């Protein structure tokens, strides 16, 4: 999936099916398709967990991570990846009081998660174990037509230099 | 307090 200025929207449909699996204590881990931060740009993907009700410290939380992937521009890009990543779960309500749930994180170039991937997807990701609690999802229209929208907005050091 | 991002390993 290509980008419009470094923003990617991941549509997660049949979200109630994932919640049912979690309630039945079945692990829920899904990955987004790979997407590029630009042309040229880094190839990334997202990983989402719905933590089980009996998980230590993070029970019933949605975890959200970013992984680097092998991309077609890798040999022309500076490594490690440096930049700012904003992760959001979008409030799908109409009206002015719409409020996304979001976190902004700075890439840490010393971490393996931001080194150039040597296999299809870097096994190391970076993000939040406790991104949002399932109860918080109910407080706004984060789920509409049984679909959750996760947005990833990437501002790479590359963009800043160019 | 806002959550702190961490590195997390996952392999299929």
C-alpha cells in the first residue's frame, strides 16, 4: 500500500469476532499489510494484540507495535530508521467532539527494531503493550460497522532532510 | 501516566 504523506490507515473488520476469540481466551494477534512511508521510503507494518483476560499486567488491553519490513528502497535509505511515529485508534463519530486515542513515539536508533531488516519482517517491533483498554474502546465510537480504524503517521528524518 | 513504548519481539 503506498502512502499519502506518510499516513496509513489499517481497517480491521469483523472486530467483534476478534473480541469473541479473546473472551474465549484464544490469543488474538494480527498484522497489517506492509506499507511505505513515502516514495522512496521505509516499508513498515503494524501488529495488534488483544491481550487475554488473564494476562499479567496487561489484561484486556490492545497492544500496538510497528515493525520494519524489507522494502524496495532499503539500499538507498539511511539506517537505522529515525523519525517520529504517531499511532492512533480513530474516533469514528461525527461532530466536533471527535477525539482519537493516540500516542506519539520517537524511534530509538540504537534498538534492533529500527535496524535494516535482514528477513521479510524484523522480528523486533516497537510500540505499546497497553495502548488502549477494551473498556476505553466503548467510551467513544472507536468501533463502527464492526470495524476498527488504526492510523499510523510517520515523519521520517528523511522527510525533514529532503 | 501515558504508556511508554518498548521494544517487543514477535515471530510467526
